[in-house]
């Protein structure tokens, strides 16, 4: 919920500040640790889906196929596992 609320500031707060707070600090430091300790299953999939749903689509418009934002590398590696 907190990640969703932080990322709602997209377009109001500078993008680098928002990505730093939402992705580097909140997702990579706190939420990813929680996800790593969640046992595999439907609950885990639901949590990951909620995280993905928070990301503003425009952040991904100019990316090449198969690439992601540098701040999301750890989360993407987790999803692949």
C-alpha cells in the first residue's frame, strides 16, 4: 500500500526522486526482503502482482524489449527465480 501511495506522486515529484524513494529505498530495501521470506504460492504471486501494478507505465515506454529499469533488476531476478 505504501509503495502504491508513493508512486501516485508520479508526474508531481521529479522522476529521479520518486524512483529513488519508491524503488531504491522502499522496494529494494524493505519490500523485497519481505518477498524473499514469503513461501512460494498464491499469496506470493499476489504480492508480486500488487507491486508490479504500482509502477507507472510511462517508465517502461522507451525501454528495449527484454530490459528493465536499473532499480528493478533485483526485483526482476526475484521474479525469474
